[in-house]
């Protein structure tokens, strides 16, 4: 009854796409306009926190090795931490600017975890390629919220932050359990699916 | 025409561009999903539902992308544009 792994990636892609659109709209109109309605201010941190919570069942049901379990657990924790920190900042419970570093931390930890737990090379299969490319996207994308934490009014960093999530969503939508990448598919990867 | 008027007009045009950009996000996402559905119609299992399991019928990526666009366009974008226009006034 469990969905195939690729379906889980597509469901998370949907969450990341919605998150990216919200962040892009926020970058376009500015934080003041975006936060005019309280529910909207809570929207993207809540979505991020929820995705962190939903990562736990993924960790439990889809990990077939210790390194996979640690990687998925790290994503779950850092996504929840980043979502909770942003919720605290929006609510006014947290004031220190250091809490804004939770988001770049989440992206760095996620990027490192996804790169470390992919044991195969770039062209082993599409899934392996996407692990590498998503890992590097998360690592490079961490620069946007990192710099944005100190330059709050600059639309460049907030737009880059939003586009990072949209790009990750596109990569996750491209995932298949066993599929070639640029015509390459290792015979060790198994039989190609549709 | 005075410099102040020109500046105000340019500022208004830029702001309306922002509103248009926000309004376009949802439809563009929907368009992306529709284009994907045409490029990979086999991803839409509703078109050939026989012998498909629950998850293949429930999770259809192009439709999910369209759904995100619809949700954003219906529930998020209108309020953002309304607040942006109020801010501009």
C-alpha cells in the first residue's frame, strides 16, 4: 500500500512548488505587503514545518540503509527547525537575527546529506543524477537566505531563495525510480520503468 | 511634464508590473503542467485508468502542478494583489 519512492518525490515536489510560488510572490511584493494578512505570514513557514513533519514517515518507511535514515532524519529535523524558527520570527516570539540562519542551515544540511547519501556517480541513473544536482542546488541556494538574512529589503536574495525551491520542485518532478539520464543507465540500476 | 509626475508614473507602472507578475504566477504554473501533460500524456493515468494501482491514479505529476497553480491563483494571489494595490494607494 506504500506509494513507490518516485511518487513520494512528486508529492514533495508539489509542496516545494507551492512553497516556491508563495516565496516568489513575497519577494515580488515585499515582506510588508505579504505580511498584511496574518494567515499569509504564517503560510510558508507552516508549509515548511509540515513538510519536515511528513519527512519522518519517509525516513521510517523508505530508508534501506543507515546512511539513508540519517540523511532523511537530518532533512526532517532541519526543515522543522527552519519552519519553526520562521514561525517564531513572524509571531514576534523570536527577535535575534541569528534565527534567520536556520533556513540556510537547513539547506546546507540537506544539500550535504543528499550528496553524502548518494553512493553512485552522476550518470548511474536519473535518480543518482538528480541527487547530485539537488544537493548542489541546495548548497548554492543556501547563499540566498544567508545573505538575505542580513539584507532583508533586497529582492534579489529573496527571489533567488524562492527560485531555489521552484528549481528543486522541477528536479523532484523529474525523478523516476529507474530511468536513464542523457542516455546513460547503469546495468546495475535495474530494469527501466516507464 | 514635471519630473515629479514622470517619476510617479514610472513608479506606478513598476508597481502594476509587480501586481501583474503575481497574477501570472498561478496561470504560468498551470500552463507548465498542461504543457507537461501534452509532452508526456502517459503521466496522466486518468486517460488509461485500467490496471492502474491507487497511487498511479492518485499521484499524477502534471495534474499536481496544475493543482498548485489553481490553489495559488484562487487562494493566495488575489489577496496579495489586493494588498499590493492598497499599499500603492
